[in-house]
C-alpha cells in the first residue's frame, strides 16, 4: 500500500505520527506507549488508531495488527524478557560450567529465545498435525465412496463370521 502526497501530509499533521513516507509510517513514542497501555486494559487496536485520527481504511488493518505485534515484541526485548533478563539460558549455563565457572542458581527464563523455540515447536507440530488430518479427510468423492464401501464390506465380513 502506498500513500499519496495528500495522505502523507494528513498523516504527518497528526500528533500520533512522527514521520510518514509513501510506504511507511513512524509513530510517535508517546502514542506507542499509550496504545500498548490501553491495549493491555482491553481496548481494541483499531479503536485506538481511529481515536488518534488514523482510519484503518487509510492505514490498513494488517498494518495496525503488525504494529501491535512489533511493539509488544520490542517492549519484551527491552525489558529483557519476563524475568527481567537476569536468568541464564541453558546454553549459557552449560558454557559457564565448562569454563570452570559456577552458574548462578537455576532461574526460569521466559525470555525471547525460549519462547521463540517453544512457539516454533508448537507451530511445526500444529502444521504437521493439520497436514496429516487433511490427508486423511481429503480426497476425491470417489475415494471417499470407495473407502466407505470397503469399511462396509469389512463390517459385513465380521458380522458373517460371528453368525
């Protein structure tokens, strides 16, 4: 999505926008902080942008969604993760031990690397399960009829044996 010169001039006139170009919008830091705070209290990202004069039809719904995802990720990175950044990852502790250093007491770290690995693993597992499910349930109607017929034949054979 590209913006016209009139749209760029409008965007730059808003206090929520620091800079705007034909393809990008840089938001003011105060606007970002206020949006994240109000978002945590249950307000809709789209409503927050509308209230600031940024119509979602102009800016784009996907851009709003990606802004909030990026802002939340940046905030987490700046804070050093949920634990404040003091905990060592497993690799760091192993490295410290191999160098003869005693690692600090075990602390659970929910920082960026651990959560990214966990999310990546979950996404991969979900994709594999989805693919397997689609293979089992998809196919042409003829295949489904054939499968149904063979199931019926198996059930009939089993019934005949028990009589």
